[in-house]
């Protein structure tokens, strides 16, 4: 029962996520774009071509879903240098970032 | 007679003008380069050439490619800067002419470099393909290729590349957990000594200014890896092994740097990883001598040239702040907020002023180190690293 509820929750949040993305404040978009280029860029390259961290170009992200990217942003990746960003970024932020990276909006 | 004088005046004036133009050019041609430096404008692929005697920019050089995380070393005559770009670009910039003298793309993705003790070789450490490539510092022709292969053919990203006495380069292999010494006595045939199992994911390294100790920070575990280059036969040993034990580490939003070696007396100061602390190391025993609580996670921990104070910048979300530590009392004596994205600092060679890049304000700010007051602000587009030509004569920089 619990599992099923959780699944419904997950499904619902995935359904709602795109609506949040389009609602994000333009100032916040600019802030996040700057963050990706300059702060994520310190590991992933300011042109997102990779460095100590892997590249984040649309081509490099082809094999990942937006939801997966969002989760990696929020939770980091164990065993790598990728930190969890949830203390600094909201789920809205992460959803917008994941979509923007995947679609190539930030490049 | 008298009436003829006015006719001569234009001639005399033009001769005088000609002479003064000539001498101005002559002066420009023979100026020194010891007070020069450059600021990286990383998103523009440009550098601004600066002069510290009058705190101004002299010129701007474009066309250096992707300068994410770019770093710079200088020729021993302090005329040429070697700029290492992320895209594998190696650019030789003529500081006096304010132009590129040569530029090559030597790899797919690179992280930094070093110049040899004799000044003839420039080495670049690469992520893709991993390894180190060595070039002639005059011509940028490839002299040697040192692939960082381990485990039968895997290639490692290389970090923490420095020069060392004996015309050697020392570097660390992020993926392999190794430290290598490349002896360049025969430049075409480097002799490599490998030290394995030095620790998980060495992320950066430094060499003491006397060229004796090479120390790599470990991202994947506690402690630091120490190699005594006077006694390489003793191998790499782990120091500060208990560091970080028993405490929950914070997310690391940015890798600390170990460039430079903040030393005062017997104490060395290094950034803690995943903690709001600067670590104090006793250099006699190579053990922990204390921890200084600071505002955020330190990125650069840099000593003034006189060793009296340590200046620290931080990772997100505290990257708008600089804290200054007194090396006698080990206390934070000042906190200033230059602005969001204080990425790098560079002290003038004798330490009276410090330059810092403030990325999000598009500014380079200059502070008096005595009273910690801002004395000048210069415009620069998304400035990151600042490098003065005085580095030319310092081992490891």
C-alpha cells in the first residue's frame, strides 16, 4: 500500500514538474544559468564540455532522463565528487536545470 | 634674419615631436616586465595584461579559447605567459607586445601546467586523453608525451602538476591514485618513477617553495599524501590520517586548491575538505596542529608573502567573502565581502597589495594588506585567475 502511494506520489510529481518549470521566475532563471556556467562549470567546464566532472552537453545527456538528472542534482552521486545540491537548490530549481541542460537551453 | 625665424619654427617643432615619439617608443620597447601580470576573463577566452606599479590594465588579448579553470606560468625572462586552457589550448602570450606569440591545441581537455627548472620545457596535464605532454617553451613543439596509463591500459586524469628541482615534473593521477615523477634530464626520453596506492582520488597538489615536499590532497579519503623529493626512495606516506574522522562531511560544492603553500614559522595552512575549517599542520612532525573555524568551505588558503596573515576564500554559498587569519594567534582578524564569486587572489611580490577577482561584479579589486582596505577597482569581464610575472622565479608556480 505504502509503495503504491509512493508510486502515485512520484507519478503525480513527475506530471506536475513541467508546470513548475515554465513558472520559474526569470530572475531565478538568470541566477541558475549563471550558476551552471560558473559554479557547475568549475568541474564540468564553463562550456559544459567536462573537466574533473563529466560533460553536460545535450549530446552527453542523451542517455539520461530529465527526472534522473534532477535527482542527481538534488542528491549528488555517491562515490563521485558530485555533491547533493538540495541545501542550495529547490526541487523547482533542479527540475528547471535538468530540463534546460537536457534541451540545450543552457549552453 | 629675424623674419626667417617663424619659418623655422614648424620645422623645429616637428623635429622635436619626432624625437619625443621615438623616445616614447624606445621606452616602451625596453620596459621591464617584473611588475606585469594577467587576469583571465574566462568566458571571453581573453586575458587582460596588468601592471602593478600603477594598478592598471595595459592591454587585452583575445582568442585563447575555453579558459574555464585556466592557469598560467611564466618564462624565466618574465616576458611570456603560458596560458593553459580547458580545451587543451596552450597559448604563449607576449606580455610586452600584448599579443599571442604562439597557440596550439595539444589535447582535448586539460587542467594546468608547469614550466621546468631550466625554463626550456612547458608541461601540460590533461584530462582527455589523460597524461602529460611536454613542449619546447620557445617553439611549443612537442618534446615528450607521457600517457598516464594504469591497470593495463586505462587512462587517468592528471592533476597537481608542478615543477621540481632536477628538471623534474611531479604530478598526481586522479583515477589511478598514483603520484609520478618525470625526470626530464633527457627531454625526449623522460624517466618516470611511479608511486602507487597513494590514496583515493588525489585532486590537487602543491610543492613547497624549496622544492622538497610534494603534497597531494585526497578527495576520496582522509589525509594528505606526502612525497619527500630529497628522499623519493622512502616512498609516499600519508599524513594527517585522522583528519575528518568522526565528523559528518558537508557537501563539497567546489574542489579546494592547494596552489601555493601557506607557511608561517613551522605551520602550514591548508583548506579542509567538506568542513568550515582551515587546517594547521606542524611541518616538523607532519601532524595536525590545529583547526581554525572559518565562515565556509575554504577554496584558496594563501599566505601573504611575509607569512604574517593568511587570506581565505570560500565555496558556495559563502563565495562573496574573504577572511583574514593572523598566523600568530591563529584567529580570524577580518571578514570582508568583496562580492559574489571572489574566485582568486594574487599578492604583489612583496605583499603590500593583493588583487582579487570578483566574478559576478565583473571587477578586479585591489586591497592594501596592512589595513585590509580596498584601494582600487578595475573592470574585467567575469574575471577568474590572476597571475603575476613574479611567479616566473618561484618553484611550483
